[in-house]
């Protein structure tokens, strides 16, 4: 029998021609046009004293959407400033002279500031931030250069927002922590009234925290976005979704084990291991009510939005006490959405959540039938639906539904790590079902556990993360004991320390981009990106390397130099996790969440 579903594809960052194929190439922009632009703007730009002008400008055939400034030695052995614009960049802008001119002004400003020959910093974390500072500086100087030449600095802001398109396909955390800041952050530095952009920046921070399962921090970020721009309707819905996840995340594990697993929709994953208390607690009811109120607020601004309506039904079927009226109302609303759904992933998600309401109401047979009938004729794979089917011993159905059930369970087993706590039970149920339905059981791959990126460290029970407001660190840790600046031209690039240096952050423009703890109470919780795996691993300061190596092999990390009070330390750094670990005396001596450059 052929496999019904294909394995889940994993998105990776993609740049270049694949992102730009839909854009028409503007043939009219020539080498002469570029030289004219450079000559026009160069008049208004300071000259870096170590370079010999004029700037040598070239258009190069290359599909990458890029441009850069550099220097090369001329025949007299002196530094000749050089600017290169790829044809891919002209294609990316569709030949818009405003955007190309803004790019030229940006690259001229890199040269006027001497960035091309300015030595960087050896520490990997500072080197990454150093590059970001230079980009910010070139943006602002380039915008000023445009204005001196009679153009609008809005052109530079528009270029930054256009460049944001190149981040599509990368993770939200990757967009926020690269060696170039996000286009929205760069545009906000240029414009006189950047409040909407700053609201969107908070919104993206919320999405990054949702990716890393920091639901409370995501909720707070969406709230900050709303405070800056109350008309940002999507933030209300995402805040409500984060609140529902935070409630579910903190439910006792034994309670969750008795419910079908809900599908919270795009970008959200099952919660990590939590309390083992067997009963609903007062704090669970409080979190549910807080989430319900956020859903109600989202409904006020998004009353016709399908996603918000879906969350309004979901919060009811997640009623901690199983109030029959709430379960029925939520289930009925979700069933109505099943009937109306045309898009396959929406149909499977709302059917899964309606089945949760049925299961909690004692209608297990009806719930299973709903799941199978929703999957019938749909080749898309939903891991929540598959797991909820698999935890039951399925009886023989009609032939077409037998085929669906076998394929769904087989796909789940083929895409799930055996470390999943329900793996053995679901595999046993699969084998039993194959026996009664007349199928030959398949063999399955042994999937590893993939880990999600790290944004926070925990100190004394409080999560403190990248992009959290600096005020949160002050409220949690008190007055800093000291701050160290690394360059007078970039005063916002600082290392701030607390508790005799046991806790430190690196800041950029009042944002935190590295969080480090050496405290005996410090920890990082690693979580799986597998959307069905209820698994986590706590890394603590003071644990042995041997215990740490049970999850991550230190030999697979790259060794990088990171800053500490003006000196350097050699850390083991996992680029894919944005996490660093300092080892000393066969123990974990420090933990950091950081975007460390190459």
C-alpha cells in the first residue's frame, strides 16, 4: 500500500533568485545611471581621509539581491573606495530609482565613515552587534545625504522595509538577531514618527517568543504592540492565543494526559512538561479566565475574523472544569467551522479541536468518527489529529476509513521521535488495528528530537530574554552594579552587569540582544520543535558535562569568544539554537542566549 502522506517539510531561510522570480527586471538602469547617482550624492558626503576618491562604481551580473561597499589598493598602494551593485538588486527593486538611490547613499555612507577598513571586535557577540551598529549608522547618514541632495529620507525608510521581504522564510528570531537588524527597526531609526513601526517590532518579538514557546513573554510583547498602536487588530488575537497557550502550558500534566491534545494553530506547539498535580487548581482557573478575557477583547476588534472566532470556540472546550454548557457551545461552534472550512489545514485543525470538546463531554466514539471523516479525502498531515486517534484502540471501520486510519497512524509514527511519551502506546494500537483491519504493519524510521531556539535564561524562577524591555531586568534584578561601553560612537552598545557579575546583558538601542547567567540558580529549558512531543530538558549552572551531554554533544558546538567585563571567554555555541554554554572544571559554569556572529 502506498503511503498516504508525505513527511513534514521543514522551512529554511532562502535568499536570492527563488525569492525574486516574480519580479520583472528593469533593463533601463545602466552603468552610466549608477555612476551618475554616485557622482551626484558624493558631492554632499564627507570624504574619509584614508581613502582616495572618487568612488569606483560598478554594476555586476549577479542574481543575488545585494550591493556592497569595499576598498581596494590602487596602483599607488592607496585605498580606493569601491561600490558594487548586483543586477539582482536592481531586479529586486524593479528598477525603482528611489530605492536604488537610497542604497547608493547607504553604501557611500559606509565609505564616508571608514567602515570598510575599521577593525571589528574579536568577541563573536560584540562583532555581530558591531556590524548592526555600522548598518544603523550608514542608514541614518545615508538618509541625511539624500536630504542634502534634495530627496526624501522616506526613500531610505522605504528601502529598509523593502529589504524586510528578504527575511521571508527565516525564523522570527533569525530575523531579529541577524548581523543586520530588521528592516522595520532600521526604518524606525530614520523616520520622525516611528510609533507604528515600533509597534510592529514588538509584534515580531511576540512571534519570536511564540516560536520558542515563551508564551507569557509573547503575550507581553503583543500587549506592548497594542499599547503603541491600538489599531493593530492582529495583536489582540495573537495575545489571546498566547494567553490560551500559557494557560494550557501550566495545566497539571495528568490533566492534559486525560484530554485530546488541542491544535492551537500556526507557530504554536504543545507545552513542555509541567506540574504532575492530578487536579485542576485555582491558578489554572485564573489563567483560563485571563485567557478568556483576552479572547473577548480580540472579539471586540476582530468580531468577523475567522481566526478569532476559532480561538473563541477553543477557549470554551478548554474550560478547566469541563462546564457542559461551555463544552457544548465550543464544540458546536467548531463543528460549524468544520462544515464551512474549505482550506484543508483549517478543516483538520477545527475538527481536531471539536473532537477535543466531544471527548471531554464523554462522546469518544463520535470524536473518533469526526477525526476520521475530516481526514477522509485530505492528504495533509495534522500531527495533533493523528496523535488523538492513536491513543485509542480503533475498531474496524468501513474500508475507506480503515485506509485513512492506517495511513494517519503510520505517518505519525514515521515522523515522531520514540522519545515521545505516547509513542509505545500508539505503536501498539497501530499494530492491533492493522491486525483487525487486515493491514501489514510497516517499519518506521527512528526520528531524533529537534530542539527549538533559545531566547531566555531563567534566574531565580523568572525568565529573562532577548528583546524583553530593559525595565523588566531592572524590576527583577534591581539596580545594575555597572555598565561597560565599548565604543563612544555607539553609546547604546553596552554590557550591563548585576549580582557581582553573575548576570549580564548586552544592549543595543535599549534592546537586549544577549542574556547571560553564571548564577547557581540559572537555567535554560530546551524544548522540542516536534509539534507532538511533550518533552523538555533543563540545563542548569553547576550540572556536570556528562549530564549535559545526554542531550547535546559538546563536540558538535563551535567554540567562540564571548565578552565578559571587557575580557573574553571561550564558550561552546550552538548556532542553530542561539545558545552558548561555558564549561569549567567538568561542569556548566555559564549559560547564554545570544546571537553570536561568525
